[in-house]
């Protein structure tokens, strides 16, 4: 009986830890030069994405492959709409923080709003 109880307790603990490190949800970062303003992305279950406070970079979808985050959408500006796909390495992820590294080595730090 004790072994069964400990197994169930361990399973719940692992599930709780895994859910705390999920990449789904809102992620924001400060907008350079604009105090108290934030921008970022919303990553929803099922691969849908949207932009947070970014009018010209419109995220539409996302996918996580191992430690790679792939974002896609449209860049809108100057009368043009250009589809894009961005790939980032997930450097770190915990309940409240996400650090991404672009293919060109730029580092982006996000937090939960």
C-alpha cells in the first residue's frame, strides 16, 4: 500500500513540474526605448500563435521540436505582407522565464506577464 501511495505521489509531482515548464501561454519582454511597455507572443495549445503589442509582426503559428521553437506568421509594413518563419533554440524555460537564441545568435529574454 505504501509503495502504491509513493508511486502515485511521484507521478503527480512529475506532472506538476512538467506543467510548470510548459511553453504555452503569454511571453513578453520590454520594448526598447518605451518604458513600461511590453511586447511578445501568445503560444496557444494546438499550435496557434498571436502577437502581443506588435502591429507589424503578426505571429500565426508555432511548433516545438525538441529544444527548437519555430514561429511563423506575416510581417506587415510599407504596403507589403511578407510571410516568415523564425527558428530559435530554447536556451532555458521555467515557470516564469523563457530565453531564446536566434539562428544568428541574438538572445531574447521573455517572462510571463
